[in-house]
């Protein structure tokens, strides 16, 4: 919502200390505060007291020390593309913008890894890597920062083949609440040296430390890349095709589902002319012969399940246009209703339960008065419903909350999760308890041990 919640003015003496250290990189204007207090979804705008742009790990250390000494919350901010309110400063304080910490520190092509500052964008990294024959495959759609992707354990369209940020991150440099700089691992591909601190910080949403550098696993650019779309007679047929392809061992690089409503939205937003039926977007990677075998197998399965002919996009510019349309599907769905705000769900279930979960959800949406679409990374069991809500309507909010509650309960009953990739943030805290029970108390113990003052992105994931 676009109404900033009121809060007491910040301490002038604290702001003077920030100004003395950071000069013009301290921002207090309403426009800058609003940018850092807003989000992509339906949550209220909450303004920080100040915004500081960091340029180095040393900047972050100094800012952390100043904030902790003054008992002021500190909230890391990357590109602002998260949709669970992950970077909204719900208790005020300082938003530290890491977007100008965007250097590519090292590329070790012979070792298939690289190290970047947290504010490096994924598209920037892949542009830099192009001449090495390598690429970074994690693709959440938005041109997010690498630090933000690590903080939310992001994944996206390539996860079915290349995994998520959990698999992609080899090591992190993190500033802790007591002002120390910790490197969580070396570049070796495996290690049994103590606790796995890398995995602890990946997905912690800035609540345990602020990530300033990330070492990433890279992959060779495939010899052949081929993309296709295929429309289906039914939602069930499309999902079954995906499940059967995975079970047959086809190494799909990407497979995305868009239901008929989502295709209608994409056509209007991206000026496409796809048939308005449930559609799968495929991408195949490998050698020419390997891709041909993958295409043959998936084409056969699709035909058996009511799929039409494959429409191919083999040229880079054609593939780029196709996947750009998929990446903008969230905005396309929200645009179905002028003036709407979005609410995106994010469940993930075991692949064998996916047909049951999506078809039950589609049936539930048939009785919902709020415009809604289905899309998702169905190759790993993850899908989203995007609602286009009237931001002034309490009835819309109540109806969407009800549909979302039934969806998450359905996923949990199937041994799934309330969030496949967006994180917990503000919106899923009670569902985290439903999902993991006493394990959340262990998380709270870790939070108290590492951040005893509860100043690092407080109010996210759970409340202490």
C-alpha cells in the first residue's frame, strides 16, 4: 500500500554521526526514504529514518558499529525487487543500500567460480562472463543483486537443472552484528570444516549479518540452447507432461507453466499473440544431439497429454523476447486490473503431488472474484498465484487471504513448503511456524546469539 506509516523523528545526534562518516552518501529526502520503504507487493510503506549508500565492506562495518552503539535497526537493501517485504524497515532505522557495491572482484574461469560484491546485478555478471564461456544460471526474473538473491535463497526459471542459490553459493563475506567480518568458507568445492556457515547465512534475509561479497559456482555456456512454447488442451495435461519428463530423466534447463489467464495477461503486456490456453515454456541445453533427444522425448509426452505443436525460438533475440515476457509476467498479471497491487503466493510441493496441488488451486480460483493467474517453475514443484487486488478494498484482502491460506495448507499437507524462493519476510511468518514447528525456536536461539539487540532487519522471518 502507498501510505507510509508514521513514526517518531530520528535522533539528530545519531544523524550527525552518520553525516560525519558518510557525507553525501547519507540521504534523508522523502523520495529516497520512500524508495527504500516501499516494496513490489501489497505491504504498507514503512519509511526508514535514513538511507546510507555503502561502497565497501569497511563502510558496512562502520555503519553497523554506529547503529549498534545507538540501538538503531539496520536493514540491507539491494535492488528492491523482493516481494515478501523482505527489505521493508518495519521498525525504522537505517536502510543500507548495497547497490553501488557492484564490483566483480575475481573470475576464476579454470575453477568455474567467481567472487562479486553484494550489489552486483545478475545481468551485469553474465555480461562480464560472456567471453569466458561461462555463465551464472540462477535467474529469478528480476535483475536482482547477487547479495539479495543469496539473502532470500532465490532460484527461478533455471532451478530445475542448475539448482538454487543454496547450491550456487560457495562462500560469503559477512559483517556480523558485533562488527566483525567473517568469511564463511574457502573456494574448495567441498569441505567438512565445522558448521556450514555459508548455508546459515543464505536465506537469512539480513537478520543474522549483512552479506558484502559472494563467491559463486559458474557453469559452461551450453553448446546448443533451444526454446519452445507449447499450448495444451488442459491444465492437467501440461502438468502431467512436466512430471513425466522429469521422471523420464529429461534434463530440462527450464520449464515454466502459464495458465490461460496468465497468457492473456502476457499477450496484453508484452504484445505477443500466443493462444490463450495453458502453456509450457521450455528451454533445452546441451550438445546438438542431446538437445534433439530431449526435444523428441518431451514432444512425444506433450502430444500424449493434449499438447499442440512446439513453436520454436532458436535465435538469441527470439529467446530473449520470449523469456523477457515470462520474467515480466508478475507485472502483466497485476496490470489485468488498473490501479491494482499484487499478491504473489509461492508454494512448492514434491513433484509427484504437483498435478493435484495446481488443479485444486485452479478450481479454488474459479470462485474467486479477484483476478488471478497461475505461473511457476513446475520442473521443481514451485508455482505462484498472482492476485491483482484493489489496494483500497478490505473485501479483496480478506478474499485473497482466504484463498492463500487454503493454498498453503494444501501444500503443507503434501509435505511441501509455504515458500519455494521468495523467503518469509513479513507475510509468511505464521506459516513458517506451521511448517517447521519447534525448529523455529532453534532459529530464534541462533538469532538471539548472533544479534542479541535484534537490530539486524528486525521483524522479518519471525518475531523475537
